[in-house]
């Protein structure tokens, strides 16, 4: 809500908002904070209703009419003209905040509505749940001029917490999403629905986790009682409207869209318009009303697809990000066809510099989307050479003029898929430029102390998934976390995207050393996917939980290792998770050998490079020439480090090997911190191994800070060279125990504990006890 108010200050929103919430939800404080900010530059006008003012015409706005003769107060036209001349002089546009709406006379609400309709002011209504909104304002809400917002509705994260408390078990974001969307964020409806699900045994529960057994939620006594309480005061005509909309998605034939009954239902949030169809905002209410008629409920997915982005971007000016400009100036344009990387920056320029979006004329939406679906499928199956040909056709000056016919969301998706392709063929510069161009178009301003936020439209689910995959492969941890959190906050109503984001969230935790926490997220997610997901979703979750293990294609049983199907399995779950497994040190030697050959054949240069680097570090020194060849033509840091690593191994230069491994670890490849003595690690001395351990510690401290725990350092066995005793001492010291207390617990002398701590400090690259907490926070995540 703060975000929307900030956009109102910047004149990016329509007529205003109705902030509806019970007493104590902080409506007034929220608005005051938004307009008291130093950057606001607007002094809002407060209009408050009172018993005295409600008995007098224009009683609530008398202070605005001081220059109007008393004789003209009886003329609504004269009052409107006076206020119009006053507000026309306001720059920026004035904001009127109205509270105690039930105590404001009808003439005041009528003139305020006219001012909003004529674009002279923006209106914020602070309202508790009242029986009926004034007719003039209800019309503005129905027309979408003013947006109705519930301050006491739950976010997806809050819904997940409430569901877990009700069940006493952990649930996934995916499970919470099904219930949260069905209840339209209402905590009261959520409690009723969860109670009915529990009574109907529609929830499968284990010792620690719970998930919904079926996609169709049961309608029980609790839900019916809630719905009955919402509609029991309605007239028969209003009930008829709800019955018709619940079943058919349209008004009853005898009711006009401008009737007072419709406006009343809209003001009570029992009715809303989506495109040319009407719907009931809360699916739980719609399904209950339809069930009373013995009919299935009308689903919102049956609504005809319209282009929601045309109006939103028609007047937007987009500038080419500095990174893309720099890249374009340096890019060699003389690349032989059909190679597409040289043409990608031309795509960025056309996308970013277009002042407005033209409607497509030559192809239908289905035809235009077909090429993007094809590109997605080719990337999913790692058919990179074929994907390159599709991208070549998508360039701005392609023979088929496909780019010119893409709408705005499809342009976002095209750029995101090209970015994903680019990073997987090891062209990080192009990928970063494309990601920057997309995010620059959807990011909106945030204060320096706030996290970056993005404005994502409902049609951008596939784009966000490609962006998360690309940012993960680029090791852009901050952008990756922001995008994942945005999805987990419920920004995009796409359950497959949510499954992917929750999996990626667990993967980031595992990368930071906390595999226990990652499994706590993954296991309830897998339980829900077993009931409501696809085989592809299940493979995705299993790949995260059990590393390279894949689900058998013929069943939904627990995952089992499938070494002989590693290459095809890798393609099925998506290359992004395979790269993530590499970051988490989850690929075994045999699979690494098979996958690297397959990846080279498929054109997956990034995956092949990382696999070859692991094999070389494990002792397969004959692969250095293959690793160096894959970096040919690329000058980004990762390619340079891999090239220099291969050279260092060829020359048996331990200083160079240590330096390059350290840089790779700092880029996020913490699995290279240690390995078997038969590989390059056998060439390094103790000091060089400690140097690699310090690089891993620095990376962990940077990627995910959080609170310390008692078993923090126990999860870092594969990332550092701490012994079991050193991990015990480090964990105890991070919790604040003294050397004497630790010595008593371990039944050793204080001098022995001091010796262990000296080794811990040396291996982690720290100098004092307080620094242990920093590493503990990283290790917890």
C-alpha cells in the first residue's frame, strides 16, 4: 500500500483508493507517513465527516468554499465551478483525503466524485466496513476510477503462517497459494475454509508437514456460515445478480450494469468487473453460491484474454540502460549468420527506445506466441543449436518481422529467453545486458534503505521464471532473491512459477550451506506437488532435494538415482537447476563425465565448462584443452578464470591454481573449496587450502546473512576444511560460550580449546571471536 501511495504522489495512478479496514489497521498513519515524506512535495487536503457537518449542505468542505457567496451554496453547479477554479491552479494535482465517510452529506460526496471524474483531484477514502457506500463513489469504484483495497487482507506469506498455526504443521507456499487465492486473501474466509478442509479430510498430514489432497476444495459448514452472513441482508434482486454471476459470469438478463443493485454489490466487494465479464472477487463465495444452485461455479480462467499491457505502456518512455549501451558499442557486428549473439543488442535497442507500443497487425496472438513457446521448449530440452535459429528469426530485421508483431509482455519474454540462452552458451555480457534492459523497464523507485522492487504484470510469469534462471546462472544473488521474494509474496498468480520460485529459494539456502533448511522447504513442497503438480514439477523439486536424483517417468514414487538417464533427465528438469546443483557440489564424478560430453554436444557451454572444471580439479588433467576451447571468444570474469585455471593446471603452477580457484569460489562456486587429494588439491600446501577456505567463508558471509544457530558450522563440512572438533568449538563460541565453558562441555583443557580456535580463525580468515557470528549467520542460511 505504501508503494501505491508513493506512485500516487508521483501522479502515476488513476483517481485514487478506498482504504478499507477495521479500526486499528493503521489507515490514517499509513497515509500520513506517505505524504509526510520529504520527497512527497504534496500537502493533502483532509476532509472529515461529523454529525454537525452531515446535517448541513457541504458541511465537511466549508473551509474550501469561503470565497463563494452564501446565495450560491444552493447551486451544485456553482459549487463545482468554484472548486474547479481552485483545483485547476494546483500543481501537482491535489490529493483529498476523506475520513468518517458515513457522516458526510450527499452533496459533498457528489461534488467530490465530479472532481475526480474530471481529473481535477485524486481521492483517498479511509473507510471502515460500512453497510453502503454513497452512490456517486460506488460508481467510481465500479468503473475502476477508484481502487478498493483491504488493509486487513493477508499476504501470501501471512496466509502461510496462519495456515501453519491452524494445522500445527509446516506447509509450502504452493499449498498456501491454493488456499490464499481461493479465499481472496481474507483471513476470516481462510479460517473457515481450512476448518472445512480438515473436517472433510482434504489435507494429508505427516509428522511435520501438510498438503492439500485435491485441487477442488470442499464446501463445508464453516464456509457456508460465512457466506450466509455476508449475503443475508441482500434483496432478492441482489441475490439474483450474485447467482447469475457465480454460475455464468454475467449479470442476469433483467439487470442493467448501471443499476443501484450492482453498485451496491461492488461497494460491498461482492462483485467486480473483469474485462467484459463480471465475477465475484472471492472464489470461496462464488463456489458456495453456485453449489446452492446445484451448478459448477464460473471460473475466472474462462474469461477471454485481453491485452492488459497496451494501455499501461502506451505513454511510457524507456531508455536503453547504460550497460546495454556500453555492450552495444563494443560488440562486433560482423558475426556470420546464423549466429545470433551479434544481433541481440539490436533487439535491446528496439525494445528500450520505442516511445510507444503499436498494436500487432499481421499475426494473431497465438501465431506470435508460437515462436516463443517453441523457443521455451527448445531451451527446456537443451537443443541450443535449434534455439539459436529461432532467436535469429526474432531479431528486429528478421525476414519474418516477428519482433515488430510482439506485444510488450511478449517482448519481455523474448528478451528473457534470449538472456537465458546467452548465459547458457557462456555469453555472460549479453545475458547481463538483456536482464538489465528488462529489469530497468519494470523496476520502480525505492528509497535507499529499501529493497529493490519490481512492477510485474500478470502476464509476465514465464518471463520471471526465465529471469530467475538467468540470474541464478549469472550469480546475481541480489536480483535473484528479489525476484524470488516477489513471487513468494504472491505478485503473480501462477502456481507453476511459484513451484519454481520456492524450489529456487531452497536451492539458494543449500548453496549457502544450510541444506537442512532447504529440505524443510522442499519436503512440504514435494508433498503438495505429488497431489497437484506435474511430473515435470516433481522432477524439479526432487532435483533440488536429492541432487542429481530424478523421479522415474512412469510413477510419482520417491526419487531414485538415475545415472543412465542423467543427460535426458537434466534436459527435462531444466538446465538452471543443474547449474545450481554444481554450485551446491551435488554432481558425482561419473555423472559429471557423462553430462559434460552431453552438454558440449548440445551447445550448453556454461554447464560443460563448470563440469569440466570440477573434473579437472578431481584429477582429470587431460581435459584442460577442452575447458580452454569452450572459453574462446569470451572475456567475462568467469571465462577468464576458467581459462587461467586450465593454464595453471597445465603448468602445474600451484599459485595460479590457488588464485583462480579462489576467484571462482568468490563468484559462487563454493564446491571448489576442497576436493580429493588425487586432484589439484593434492598439489596445494596447507596454507593454500586455508586460502580457499577463507574465500568460501567470505562468499558465505556475503550471500545470505541471518541469525546464528547451534549447529551452524556443522553444515559447512563440504565448504571448509574444519575438523569435526573445530566445528563444535566454532559453533559453541558463536553462541557466546567462554573457553572455560566449552572446555567443560568437551572434557578437555582450556588450552586445547584455544588451540582449536586458533585453527578456526586461521582457516576462516578471521582474527577475533566476534567475527565467528558473521560466518555463523551465513552458515545458518
